[in-house]
């Protein structure tokens, strides 16, 4: 792929991502589907970009996207929101994963003709919503912070459940035997390492940011810390996503003492220094972080569209099975929310919005290939093709449902002003770490 074509594709991608964002703000249309369709046009349809290139870098971009989006979700959480959100998110993740795996396994076994073991594996692959999709989307839907916390926690936990479940059952089917106690212990250890690693590293990093140790390179070094944390926890067989989410929570809730100078012009000029508590991850870092999130999300979803195999969508069997499995994924989530997200604690729109957060993403695409590629389990050869159909259909379903219900039930979200005018003229402003 030549340089000019690559730069042209990136320019089109960024412009289209911005237009899609405007479409969401105006018409409540989620941008994910538009970006995927743009990728289909750039890759399989027009051949403007090299499909093999995106297939090679796709997994790398996907992992980076997960890290940055989970960090962003942690930054948005507040300790005051965790009392209800964390427990509800963990419970919802387990219930959604179990119910989705069961319903999809029934459909795959009795209607798709797959064996019982492979059917359960396919259902497990669809047991968790896409982190890169649902966290940014729920933040735009005007729900309460506690509801956004539920979705963020659930997305991180469900990733762990899908990974552990797929590998445990694949090992059992390939080599025989499965120790339920061992699986439970493995899940507990995975969560524990992720939680402890995220808490410890987040505390240390927040202190370092507060003391100004990084000489103006705070964000770049924070990204480096995130990558090292994710890799280190994964090497220790812990949950990298959980660690990154908690790291963001610790950094986002930490403050430092800031000093600023005010100048009053009423009567005689009077300059005065005042102090206040400000976030260690201040508005400058947040602004740059939002730009990175925008870039990574756009690249991820366009890349997903570029690498789609359109031949799969010409198969009536795959389409029919994909529609049924998509219905199972959506119904399992809706049913779980009705039972475990209490009406007296959350508004009706929040419960509906959480119910709609079922689009699949990277985890389903990658883990659906594990049983065949890594373990050679018979009957799982076409799981990747089925996953591609279900990923597109779940994203399409969410787009349509958010547009239908969002225009009717979504509360009006006030526009964020471009700048806040201080009633007192500020002559100089400087933040100093404690």
C-alpha cells in the first residue's frame, strides 16, 4: 500500500468519524455502524486500502483500543458512584455471560447442527459486549454516572469471563477433563491480581502526577504506564482490563493543590493568590486524551469493516443463524437487566440504555477463532464467519434501537460550553503541585 493511499484513507476516516459524531449528537445515531460501513467501502468494495495490512495490525489496534477505552471509563467513574455500580456491574456480567452462553448454545446445537461442546463455546464467545463500543456509547446517552459505572465494570468483567470460559472449555474438549474448582479459583486469582495491580499502580501514578515529576510529558508517560501495567498483569495471569480500569479510577479521583492568582479591578488593583483542589489528570490532559480516544475508536471500527469477509453475508445459512444468535444476545441482556437492575434505584431510560448495550466487538472476533486455531476442536471451523455476522448484526441492532428509543426517551443533554467565563478577571493562572 503506497503512502498516498494510506494518508488518503486516514484523512477520510477522520473526517467521516467527526461527521458520524455530529450525526449522533443531532439524530442519536451511534457512529459505530457508519465507521464499519466506511471500512467496507475502503477495503472490500473499492480496494483503496490493503486488507492484508489491516488484518495484520488489527489485533494490535484492538488491544490498544481496549486499554485506552477502559482507562477512559475509569477516569469517568467517581468513588461515590461505586456503591451500587460495581456490585451491579459484576453481577450483571456473570448473569449476561451465563444466560447468553446458554441461549446461544441451544440455538447453535438444535438449529445450527453443532455438537454440544462447540455450541457452548460459540455461546461463550458472545457472552460479553464490546468494551470499545459500549463504554463511549453509554457515556453519550445521558444516563446517570452510576449507570455508566455499571456498564464499564460489566464490560471489563465480561471480557475476563469470556477469555477464561473459552480457554477452559477448549482445553477440556481438546485434552479431556475440566476441574470446576480450578476454574473458579483461576477466575478469582485473575480478578484479584487485576484489582491489586490497578490499585497499587494507580495510587503511585496519581501521586507522581500530583507532584509534577514528568516535566510536561504526563500523558505520554501515562500511556506507557498503562501499556506496561496491562502487559505485566497479563504475564502474571491476571486481568489486564480490570487493572487498567481501576488504574483510571484511581487517577481520575485523585486531586492536588493548585494555586492561582486573581486580580480585582474594583477600586485599587489588588492581586491575591488562592488555592484549590484540582484533579491530577487536569483539563489539558483530558482534552488530549479525548483526541486519542477519538482517533483509536475510528481506526478500530474502520479497520473492522476493512477486514470483513463479505462472502459470509451471501450465505443464507450464516445470515439466518446470525439473526437467531443476535436475538439471543439481545434477549439475554434485556432479561438480565430486568431482573438485576432495580426499577426503584435507576430511571427507566437508564435501565433501557443499559439493556441496549449488547453490541459485540473485538473479544467475540478474536475468541471465536481460538477453539479451532489453537486447539483444533472439530466443528468449530466456521465460528469466525458466524462471529462476523453476529458482530455486524448486534451493532446494527443497537444503532437502530438507540435511534428509535433514544429520540423518544433519552433526556436532553445540555451542550457543554466552549469556555467558562470567570466573573473575576484572571491575570495569571498557574497550577503548582503540593
